[in-house]
C-alpha cells in the first residue's frame, strides 16, 4: 500500500509537471503577445499581487480572460488527480507521448515551411526580383522583420499546427533530407558557380538547430541518446528503472523548468525579448529567423518535459509489473 502511494505520488507529480509546463508556455505567449493579465496580473487585480505590480489598466473582458488563464493553472493541478482516479490497469504513458509528438510535429513542419518560404523571399530580394513579383511597397515591407514575421512566419506556424494535428510520425527525417540538400546546394553554388549568399548558411543553421533540438524527445523515448554505461549497463531491469526515474526527477525535469523559467519568466527574459521583437541578425540579405531559434529552446524544453514525465510513468509500470510478478510467483 505504501509503495502504491509513492508510485501514485510520482505519477501525479509527472503529470502535474507536464501539464503546468504546457499551461505556463501557452499563457506566457498569451500574456505578452496580447497583453493579457496572466496569472500574477489577475492575482494582483484581486489584491493578491506577489510578482506582478500591474493592478490597473485592464477592462472587464481582459479581466475575464485573466481569470480563464488562472483557472487553466488550477485545472493543471486537478486533472492529474482525475486521471489517477479513473485509472484502470496500467498507468497511461501514451497521453504524454502523444502530447510530445504533437508539439514536435508542429515544430518540425513549421520550421520546414518557414525555412523554405523565408529563403525564397531572401533569394528573390537579393537578386532584385521581389518588386517585380509583389510590387515596390510590399517588397520594401518584406525587408522589415516585424512584417515578415507577422504575415509570413505566423501563418506558416498556424499551418504547421494544423498539419501536426492530423499527422503523426518522424517528420524530422524529411528535415534531415532537406539539410543534406541545402548543404549540397551550398557546395555546388560556391565551388562551381562561385555564388554564395548569407541566407543559404542561415537556412542550414536554422534547420540544423531545429533538427537537433526537436528530435531530442524522440531520441529519448527510443533510447537513442548516448549513455556512458560504466555502471548502468550492468544494472538489473529494476535498477535501471529506479535510475531512470531518479534521473528524470533530479536532472531531466529540473533542466526543462530552468530553461522555461529563465527564458520566459518576464517580458524582458531572453526568449520573450527575442520573440516579441522579431529579433534578427542580418548579414546582408539573410533570413529573418533568429527570433524563432530562441523559440526552439522553448519547444525543446516543453517536449522534453512531456517525455521525461512519460519516462517516469513508463518505469513505474515496469516496477509495478515486477512487484506483481513477485507477489503472484510467491503465492
């Protein structure tokens, strides 16, 4: 009974960490993009301000939206308890796996589409063809990071989200193929045609960063990360389960939360600052995607948070199956 309570607590904690992480990220962008009160802003309006000093300047609609934001955090605490109460049989690790797959699939498709579109715009712009295609005014506007981000990148992000809702799979395989093609194109154009532009290197770096950061969760669940197996390889199955649970709790989940909190805690935090200002590093006519690469770390932390939480539940199931086999074997 005591062991079951411990496992239930670990299960609840894993689900809570994942759900709070998702709610925190979503509300972070709602708060700073649409200037909603957020959790702390709503508490400040109700007279319970701790971290938030803004207590005025919101109309009734925004206050209601702030209350919805606050309720979403409360639901994140109660939903794991509801899942545990309705559990019948083995603990469900598929839910968190599916959430991680949706997040990663959304990120891969968005990065692939934005990379192609932004590189194409940069190419026709540097060759002086853009005004002939879209007109002088729009060509000038597309040279501004905020407009390109709002009217090119964000629609493609939404399109990538729609694709992710209807498709599951290892989409980064196609991204890896595009990276190889991009590198090959650079080699051919540089050494055969003596042609090279800043956007070509930007595109490869953009896709490389997405490939390595987004595929981390997939690699974790398929045991693909490199282990220094000095001791672990000789552990029993039970010992490996305890090791993975403890590693996820003490190292994995805290790392993800450090990234999310340090990067998204305030409007001036590194990720928010880059994303809200469409930050770019422009080398000549390079791509305008640096701000999105800050967002890569948010996707990395959130997908790994889901996956570490799922990892804990998976190894709890292994331990409980072992315990059940011992009990039935003994009887």
